[in-house]
C-alpha cells in the first residue's frame, strides 16, 4: 500500500544537507515520499525550522528537479525546490 513509503529520519550523516540526503537515499525518479523528521534534525542540517515535522518529497523523472513541502510541528509550512541546485526554504503558511 501507499503508506509503506513512510520513513522516519532521526539523524543524517555529518555534513549532509537534509534535502540532498533524502534526494540521494530515499527517492527514486517519478516518486513521492512522505518522510517524518525528528526534532534532532536541526536548521544547520537543512531543516526549515527546529522541532521536527514531516515532509512530502516529490522527485521528477528528470535529474536535478524535485520539490519538498515541510509541515513543521511549529505549525508552519515551508517549501523548497531543486532545479539545478536547491533553493532556500520559503515559509508559505
């Protein structure tokens, strides 16, 4: 079923960016993933805000394009886009 694609990320390797790490390790071309992030994933690791939440991660069929929407436990919604490089997080709440 659909929900087998849910992962929970409690840590990422040192020096990794959250979105790039997910893109490289948790997504396939033309896929949508739901990923929970713990409050251990900090802003310095690429999270849009402290405190955790969950992401909807879409990876397009072509290389180097994706879209991430983060619903944070701080009651904010953020979006980030990959298009030949990652954009900054934008608060859309």
